[in-house]
């Protein structure tokens, strides 16, 4: 399929030797979706489904390609026997999403015969995945497949990652009296704010929904700032929990916190921004390392089981990040580069074993 005149998916800047890219259409429900499978050396490609009102189909493809690659690295770094994939549905989730659309999406997932396993992401909730699951056996994060909503586990991992970053930078993980900016109060951002508030952090919050920030003011005593200004606020930690690509050549010099540790996927606008953060003395918790709690809950949950094993595995995110920060210091390299290297090392070991 042509992305724009004279080019193909294979020429796309975000194409990274993806194994499969599937364009999905269902006229009856209005479904337009893209499913990208990046790498399945470790196992079936697991990654959530995002619904967003993209300006163009090319923008949706960029998101699918970048997010699926991130899932490969996330699953590898988390020690899961799963590959990386992602789905994006083109459309406003507030007005275009219907049970029929999600069922149609489920049928496309089923057509991949288990090569891709879906779950919720931005714009998609547990109820939506339940509709998709009626048409496919390859949906997770539902009541029938385990623990349901993965967002509390994502938030737990981010919370532990913030503590790891504070300990690395300051020698203590104490949150009482620390100022944390939470940009984006969706399911994960809200759960994270609850944990930070309970540990005594001073919260600054930003979200495009006025009712949500008012609720945060009342619940947490939070200070509210505009979403586009959140990164500039002077604080101990900046936690981006909304959409990605917010850390760029423009915004990095404006950052008001020495630590960036949040739940958003694809936080860097370009690969070069990893080094820019390092050069500005900012400790960056690579997004796919710190936000792996949700995918861990989806991967390890069992029907009718408890979350004991899931919580134990999610808590390991802190150890992973502490080791990653130490290695970055030792090798004098950006943290994102170190995370990528660790993930690739595991993928290459697995590929070598299978070839033998």
C-alpha cells in the first residue's frame, strides 16, 4: 500500500524490518485500522490497540510502526517470551467507537491466527476489548483471560521506576516533599497520581479534560497547569503519561525537572533526543522499560488466578531500571541507548538459538 505518492511502507522512516503490516477495513462498521507486527522471535507479538483521530493515514502508520517496535523492546527487556506488535484504529474514540467496530477489529485480529495478541491502549477501554474478544481468541486484558484492566499495573511499575530514578539521582527514594508533574490523567496517570499522593508527593497535574483536573485538585490538592506547559514546571520529576513524541529538540531545553519518568509510549520525538536528554543532565527512564507493568499483567495473568505473580514481576521494573542507570553511567551512554542494547542482546541470543 502506498503511504504517500511515490513511496511504500518499506520506504517509511519508521519501518524497521517489520515482519508484517496489515491494513484493515470494514465498511459496515466504519473500521479503518492498521496492525503492525515488528518481531516475533521471542513469541507471538503482543501489544495494545490504540484509537485516535489521526490527521492522516500516514500519521496512523507512523504510530503503528513506532509503537510495535517499542513493544518488541518492552517485552524483551521485561523478560517476557513475547514479540512486539501494535494496532491503531483511525477515528475519534469519543464519537466513532461502537461495539460493531470493535467486533470487526476482533475479526481482523483472529485472521492473523495468533501471530498478534491485542489488548487496550489509548482510546480503548476494557469494555471495548471485551467486544473484540467475542470475535477472537487472541485478546487479553479481559475478565475471561485474567485480571482485566492492566492500567493499575502499568502505574505500579511507573511508580517503582520513579523511586528507582530518585534513588539513583539523590541516594534516597523518598517521595514525601518531592514535586512530581503528571502530564495526562487517563487510567494510568490517575492511578499513578493516587500512589504518588499516598506517599506524600506534591502533585502538579495537566490534562486536556477540565473535569478531570478539577477532580485531581479536589482529590490530591494538586496544582493544575496547561498540558502544553507541564514540561516547563520546576519539579523533581516530570512524568509524561499522555501521548508520545513530547520530548524533542524544542522541549528538552525547556524541561523543569532533572528526571523524566512516565507512562507514555514513544516519549522521544527522534532517537537523537535520548542523547539530548543526557547532554542536558536529565535522567531519563526509557518509556518501554518503565511502563511494562501493563503488558506483564496481560502476559502472566491466568483466568481465576490472583495477581501475586504479576505484582512480583512488575516490582522487578525497579531493579531493571537501577541496573540500566548504573550501566549508562559506567559506559557514559544515554539510558535509552543502553535499554535498546539490552533488549537487542536478548533478541539476538534467541535468534541464534533458533537458527542452530
